[in-house]
C-alpha cells in the first residue's frame, strides 16, 4: 500500500525469458578480475529462465524450477543463448570521417607509420575534426554507437584525441558527455590529448598545453573519467607520459594508456607506477613488461582488431594468462587502425589468432572488460540485482559457436538497451 494517497505506485515491467538453451556467464556475486586458471571457467545454466523486473535481473534458474510469475512480456528463447552484453573498454568512436583513402595506401604496401609520415593518420583526422561541428560529431558518433549496440555492445569507453588543441579536445569531450547523457548504456570518457603532436608545435610545448590548459578545463567541466597517452616512438615517450599522468592524478583521472603497440619504451613501467586501470595494445612485450604486469592489478587490454587491420603482431595474451596477468579484450574502434565496432569478431580473433579458448575470450570481453571501466558491479555478468543489459542470440548450440561463426552478428535481440 502507498504510504499516502499522493504517492504514485511504481509500475514495474516484468520480462520473463524462458527455455534459454544456455544462460552464459552466471555468477552468484561479482568475482574479482579473472586471472590464470579462473579464466577457463565460464559458468552456464542449461535450459534456463531469467526474470527482468524494472530493468534489473530479478532471478534465474533451471526451467525445471520455473516460478509462477505474472510477466508483462514473455520471450521464448528456445535454442538461443542469453548472456551479458559485451563491454567495449577501448574505442575512439567519435571521429569526423573514415580514412578509406589510407586503406588503399595500406593495401598498396604502406605501413601505419608511413601513412602517418605522409600526412595521414591521426593528424589527418585532427584536421578534419576541427572543421566538423559538435552537432555533426555527435550525430555520427550516435549512429556508430547504435550499430555497436546492435552487435551487442552494452557499455563503452570513448576517447578524445582527434582534437589536439584545447578547443577541439573540449569539443570532442563534450560530444562524449552528450552521449553519456542520452544513451541508455554506460559511457566512459577518456581524455587522450596526447594522441599525437599537432603540426607546427614542439612536443615539449604541446605537453605543457595538455598539462596547463587542457587538464584544468576538462576537470572544471568534469568532461573525463580517465586519461590516456599514446606512449610510442614518434609520439610521446615515458617521460612525457609520466608528466601527463602526474598532472592528471591531481584531478583524480586514472590512466588507461596506449603502450607497446610498435615498441616497448617504458610505458608499462610508468603505467604501473601510476596505478593505471589498464594498459592497452601490448603487441610488443619484453620479459620485463611481463614481470611488471604479473605483479600488478593493471589490466592488459588486447586489441586484436588493430593487429588484423594494420597487419601487425597480435598481443601475446595466451602467455599473459599463463603468467597470471588480467586480460581484457576491446575493439579499439577508430578510423585509422581498427574500423570495426564488432566485439563478436574481436572474440573470434582472440581465439583464432591469439589462441584463447572461447571461455577465456568471453571472460575477457565481459567481466574483465567491465573491470577495465570500473563497471564490474553493473556490467559483464548475469547476477541477481544487476542491471539487465542482455543479449539474446540467434539459434546457437553452445557459447563456443560465438567465436566460431566469425565475422557475423549473433545478436538477435538486446534487452535493456
Ligand atoms: O589505438 N595507436 C594509437 N591510436 C589508435 C589509432 C588512431 C588512428 O590511427 O586514428 C589506436 O590504434
Ligand atoms: Fe586506441
């Protein structure tokens, strides 16, 4: 009974999903980030039901013990899997335009570095971004995110980094903020002013602009959750990274940084020192890099779509798991090195090219990826009381078929987003 007559009873909507072939990634409570042996286990209930009440997972179990509930909607998931939505913890999905012209250069044999050296690459996107309005950027990003959601992405991180001036970086971050406010999935914003050194300015001066101009303004407008640096030869070295992470820490921005894509130049050491949430890319790893990560809680995020697209080595994630490093997977969706929003393809690549088992790949793209965005309490697992952002797949026999049918979209229906 309402306490007083003015109180309007909340009308909760109950959705019952029944006859689920496999309910995947079911956990009694949020586990710690999965490492080593733990990554081999993907808990499943066969022939299951699940109840969503007011957008929250209210219960689940085996069809033998289906409780009697008055549901507003009943979904018959016969022959289908139900699972938590993917968490894409590394994207650059706000960008002005594709770079399909560079794609042709790449096919003709130019490398990522050679394309950048002739005026392409990140600076190409930055030039175009300055001529694109905030509204245009918002609309195109919204469309890309809509596609990602159709492919099962139910939480996402988005970076700035195609602005490279205070004004343009703020413009990008305001676009991400608008997405945060208007989307029905969690969106995290990462400030990546240190993505490349803009034209006609010395690197040292640009680093000072990042520290003295950009960071204070971003903090004032609360435009970022995290800070990122492209720590790489020809971009920013470990010393620059240290200065930026140190300045960002004063505003409470945790690092999630691009390291070891082409070379190992001390980025991991700096990231560990500043207690980064994640280090991302990791295609090139030294023994010292392994040692630093295995003794830390820093999440190693592999981006196999980038390795596939620009034809570089894949991050050695199998070995990382063997060495007890926490591994996550993400798309790196961006116009230069990974133009795909498809997390399903990412887990296929992780299995086919990086030799993860389906259990390991799915864990890396759900619960461990949720940790990489501090969303472990609301994304990445099926748990009673968690927000219901779920995928119902096309007919499949087993979750092992998710990476197996590569390049497809196995998502038939999304629930809760
Ligand atoms: O993660 N490597 C740095 N940044 C992006 C690529 C950005 C671009 O080429 O536009 C990446 O691969
Ligand atoms: Fe990236």
